[in-house]
C-alpha cells in the first residue's frame, strides 16, 4: 500500500529471474526468486503500521490465536500469524534449500516464503487468447474483449464512492 515504486522494483526482479533462468540453465545454473513476506524498515512504514492499528481496533485483524484483535497481526495474514514470522531468520532456510542438490531442477520459479509457509507462484502463461488476421481496431476490441478475454474478470480494487 502506497509503495508502487517498491512493487515495480520487485516485479522487475521476477522478470529478471525468469530470463536469467532461461539463459543460464543450460550451464547448470539455476535462478529463482523469493517474495519474502518480511518486515523491514522499508516496508514497515508508520503509515502501514497506523493502518494495521486501525484495522485491529475495528476488529478486522485477528490476534495470534484468531481471537481478539492485535496490532501484531497483519490484515492480509492467516489467523494465528504474527510479525515474528516475517523475520529474516524465517525466510533464510528456504534460501539455503534452493542451493542444495535437492533443488537442482527448480529454476525460474517464484516463491512466497514466510515462517512456516512456502508458496509456489504460477508462471505468467496465457490463459485466453483471441486472434485475427491483421491488426485489431479499438471498436473490434471493445466488442470482443469483454465477452472473451475479460469474461469473468473482477477488478481487485474497484472505484470507491467518495467518503462523506
């Protein structure tokens, strides 16, 4: 929230990872990316902490046992989660794992790592396509895309009415 520059840099790392993996894989070199769910001075801004506090006070964020609200539970984290799981020590075992022989075939992947959780992200693959000979016109796209490529898509951050 409020860190588009940080997010853009992280997404650049994901693309860089996939390219290095493809370029260097033939030489036995692997390259993977970790999205640590981590707490750092850069990410734990006063604004973010204030937002978490506000969510906790309204009961949106649950406490460590899923009970009373807590300022240590992040709003998008599972119940029972706390900031201790975001320490570098909670991420480093998976980093080391990726350097082992057991991880030799893992290449070009992106993982979310946090405490006792490891998630493998899907690679960006086309999921729907439209084709035509020649170049699309805007009118053709306005007619076809909502019924095909965009069918079923939901805006994850739709416009909100002004606060009164």
